[in-house]
């Protein structure tokens, strides 16, 4: 029963990370490049001259034509949205690892909690605690990077929308 529940938890974590909703339509050879993450989105149509960008936040779409004044800002917005998507994926992976370590430590404690005097149990406990600390650090790091990236996306979005 415990083995089955651990397998189910592992496959659930894998399923959550593998089936992450990623609706980007990237046709590099074609004329469309798009990405969205947590409300921020962009769509670039390379077939037109000048390039037409659709940027948005939570459904509020603004169409901007690329020119020499906003080209750098549009590129930075695109990079920040792409980075945010990467940080979100990292956050999901590290949070799943943290949950797995916590569940493993709980099962380990239930199984060997009474015999804590064995050296093997103490070493295993230290290894689990170290894994918890490392995974917690990675979760916090990914969350902070995602937050910073989303703040940058907001900055570039507002700057582009106001400069239109």
C-alpha cells in the first residue's frame, strides 16, 4: 500500500511537470512567434513589415508596430516572458521534489521513529534533512526569480503600452 502510494505520488509529480500548459506557438520558419505565462503574453507576426507585436496582460491586448524606438523594449519584454516561463517550470519541478522529500521523510519517521538510536537511521535522517533544506532553498530561489521576472515583465509592458 505504501509503495503504491509513493508510486502514485511520483507519477503525479511527473505528470504535473510534463503536462504543464504551454500554449506557445513557435513557427520559427513561418511568421508567428508567441508565448504566455501567468497573464503576460506576446505574439509577433514576422510576415509584415514592420513586425506587428501583440502584447497583453490578462486579456488586455495591445497591438504595437516595431520601430527603432521600441525594438529593444519589445525584445526585452519577449525575453522576460520567456524567462518567466522557465522559472515557473523550475518552481513546479522543485516544489514537486520538496513534496516528495517531505512525504519520504514522514514515511521514514513513521517507520523508524522508535529506533532513532541506530547509526544508519541517524545518517539517513541527516540525509533527508539535508535534502529538505536544499529542495526548500531551490523552491524559494525559483519563486524569487519568478517574482522578479514578472515584475520586469510588468515594467516593460507598462512602458510599451504607455509609449504607444
